[in-house]
């Protein structure tokens, strides 16, 4: 926000000069005011106090003492003087405006809005009140109102480069990227030595993945202002996306060196470490960011989630209790995807999703495009899938054949791809499967939504939800009359503009619909699609090759390590303790997680040698090695998802403990579709008892494996063509409802 002291001081001086008669108090105020303008605040304050001795109700002295106190960050004293000034003269707009500024600076932008509004009631043309009202609106997330006020301000101040810069920031927040660029261009045109619009435009180019343009602007910002910590931080983000990790680390470090109290480069450096799989280095950076900025939104949950990736459970229970409390209060504690690993509560997951949506992707964005007209029905339903994952990715491994199976006599198929343009097998398969494959990486969310409307898409299916590289604002702008949350994210979006979620009656039992903001579309079997042609390698591994004992009972869990919580490990150790000689075969996500899991076993009095860790390998080979396990043990609150399908497709029985929320009921959904209810448990004790029972009964295990092998060939879970028909029927029902 704009610094008001000098501007308002000039206004105040002009008002004082117009006085015909003066008295000693007026003379003192004028003298103090000259010092005030020069920045000699202590000297000015002394003389203002002297003026009040002559006249305790002198409006100007009270008002300007409030300004001095605000400039010294003594907001309590500032408020006192502003209130006294208002008592003396409640019709003076400038004091309300300065009061608003002090409130904003003290961290109370919501209250500041009311004072700026009062100032404008008294003087609708008070430019700085308009400007700062816009800033307060922006601060509290009322970005559309901020845009209106900035435009109003610029009408009367068309040469304000700061105004155009801030309007650009507001447009960027709304996803109006071209408008933002236009504003930054105008700010630079008005003053090309002003570094902020170069920094902001560079950051926008970064968001749009125009990395060379981003670097050019950020370099220019740093050239103008060599100590510009924010520009170094933003340039670090660009270097990271370009794969220049050392340059990125150098930029983040430079930002920290310039401004050690600056939390953002610590946070972004942590993100870099996460993206390269070095979670143990990320964690102290997240914690430092929180130390510097305790109110840093969503970082608490992100740091907690990062701990899970390395199975660091220190202080776990108190952290979880605090997390649950803050989530229930609607605070910005974590991104929704991080929350599903920590809690099995449908209502809290919905609360977290709604908080995120209101903050990051509000439904008000739809006002930037005209209202959707009733669709013009063609001979085919125009069905569009939106994703960043049209390449070798878990989502494509499940969905590839579905795209190929869609009935082209009934549906015209569109892909909106905003992920990498890879040349791998799955990318080639996806491009061939669609009638129209649109690479929209370089377009803004608003542009993509507008393109979808132009193409008259009937049903827009979001395959990302809240997972990595999601573009949720596309749907906030309303890309189609019908918008669907499907497969990518295991839970509700909490968004009023997402109309449906694809589920089944095991995943979302009747009566649990209130956990979802969407209308639940029930598939007749499982919600999850599978490619029934996924290859399993012919490789026949021996247990010795895989590091497994020849005769032991082998429990396994190939879920990502972040899904393993302390309660899960406690269950596993009780199971191992009851089954002599048994081992637990886990995925080795990272060396730190392996060490921490081994130490956690020691801390519980167990033998860490009974944990055996598998390295990652190509999917077909990974499926083949499942044959050497006996029973897959699931996790809660976040089940195996694609990993569960992998196990069942490979013929391995999977034992689950069904929870309450979507992510904790996926395995139960898959097992029900395969007619394997005997592998679904409903409590921790039952889960442990059932695992021990199966391990102690070789005949039962043999029967289970035989049944899984049989159902693999006949169950609807692995009938892609049948699934496509069922999903198309759901889409047709959605169309009928419009």
C-alpha cells in the first residue's frame, strides 16, 4: 500500500494555510508540521504536544500526532489520537483515511476497509483513500473489488505507475493474465526505472511457464535494484522450473542474505528440496519460514506432510491435535491433498477444501466471463478431460484404455493438456485416443475456460483436483455447463462450481453424501477405472533376488511412505509379532524414511531386520515381483489407490481397513467390485486379527490367491469396455439434468 504521510501532510498543510486567523496552537502545528515532513518525528511530536497544551481539542495536532504514532508503529497510540480527532471534527475525511491506513499497517485490513469507506462518504474524490481501499480489499481477498477501486483511482491519476503496478497484481490474482501484463507494461512505460513491475511481470511469466521472458524481467529488476530480495526469490523459482537447481539455490540464498527476515525464500527452497526428493533438507526450511512468519498460510500442514515423507513422527500427536483443531476452525492450515494423509474425516476434509477454494479459486471468478448460455446440442456430447498427466503417469496407466473405449458415435472427445509435452508411450497413446488433443500449457486459466466455451464443451472433467499441477481456476471460470471431479483427487473439491463427483456406494455410502459439495454420481461397481491390458513382465523373480527369505510369510505394502502413520506401524508390528518369522516388504521412498522406520521399530522394541525395502522399478517389472508376496497390508487414513489395483491385477490379496472419508475407502471399493468382502475390515483390531488369521492358515491363503486370480479375469473392476459404457451412461444422465 501507498505511504500516506507525505501526501496527506501536504493536504493538511494546504488546509491549514487557508485559515484566515491563526493562534499560538496553529503556529505551533505549522512549525511541527515542517519537521514532520522532513521526517523529524520526535521533534515534531514534542511541538504537537505543546500545541495541545494551548488547545487540548486542536484537531490538526491530534490528527498529526496520530500520524506520527502510526509512522513509529505505535498503533495503539495512533488509534487513540485519531479517535480524539474524530470527536473534535467527525466530518473530516482525511483522518478516517489515515486511521484506515494505520489499521491496515497493524494487521487489521478488514477494519481498515470501513474507515476508508467512511472517508469516501465524506469526500468521494479523496484519491489516496480510494487507492488504499483497493489495497485493503486486495489484502483480504476481495480482489474484484480491489480492481474496481484501482481503476477508479487511475481514472483521476492516469500517470500513477504504482497504481498500474498494483492493478496488475490484482488482475494476476484473478487469473486475468493478459490484463495484468498490460498494466505492468503501462507502469514500465510511465517509469522504466521502477523495478516492481519488472519483478511482477517476471513472476507472471513464470506462472505462465514463459521462463526466458521471466528471467529477462527478473534480471532487469535486479539490475535496477541490486538488493531486491523479492526478485532474487522469484528468479530462484524460475531457475528451479528450468532445472537449474544450483542457480535456484544461489538465488534463494542471495534473497536470504539480503533479507534474513524474509520467509518466502526459505519456503521456496523447501519446495525445491521436496521436488528433488530431499525432504530431510526441506523440513528445516519450512520450519524457518514458519519461525519468521508464524501466520504463513498453509505451511504448517505442508511441513507436517513433509515429515510424513521421511517418516519423521517426532511430536506427532500434539501436531496432529493442533492440525485438527485449526482445520475445524476453517483456518488455512494445509492444502487439501496434504490433509488426506493425516485425517480420516469427511467433514474436516470438506472444510479444508472449502477454505482452499474460497481463498485460491473463488467462484466469483466466473464473473469475468459472460454467463453460460444453454448448450447447443449437437449430434454428440462434447466431452473434455482436463489434466497435466497425459504422459507416463499413474492416472494415465489407469485411464488410457478408457479414452480408447469411449463410444465415438455418442461422444466427441477433447483433451486439454497443461502438462509436459513428452514423447513417451502414454503421451502417444493419449494423443491418438482423442478426437482433439489441445496443448494449452501456455494459456491462462481464463483463456482455457474461454476456449472450452468457444468449443461448446458440454462436460468438463477435472482429472487433477488438488493434486500437483492442478489448474482449478479453469473450472472457477466455468469451462462448461457441467463440471466433474473425477479420479485424480480422492475427495470433495468443496467448490460450488464442481457439479458432480464420480463415486460408488462403497466409496460414498448412502448417508455420507453431506461430506461432498458435489452431487454424487454412483457407478454400479467401483468408481476406479482400470486398463485391462496393462502388461505384467514375464520375469520370474526368486525371493533371493528380491532380498526376501525363502520360507517366510511375506506381508507387503508398496504405498508411498507418507501414507504410513505411527498407528499403522503399531498394527504391523503386532501382526509381525504374532506371525513367527514373517517379514514386511515396503517401498523405499528415500533413505531417510528407511532409517526412520527402522528406528521407529527399534523404539517399539521390534527387530528392524524384519522390514525389507524394495527399490522402484519399471511398472511391468514391479507388477511381476508382486508374485513373491503373500498379503498386501493397506494403510489408513489414506489407502492404496492405484497401488491397490496393481496388487489385485498382479494376483496379490490385499487386506484393507475401511475408514470414513473417500481416501480411506478406495481399497474397499476395489475389493467389493472383485467380490472379496472377506478382505475388508472395519477396525484396527479386526484388521490385525484378520491378517494374523490369514498368515496362520495356508489353505485360506491359497484359496484367497486363487479367488483373486479368478476375479481378476471376470470382475467388472478389470473390464474397461464395460466401465466405459457405465461412465457414459452417467455422463448422459448429467446432460439430461441441464
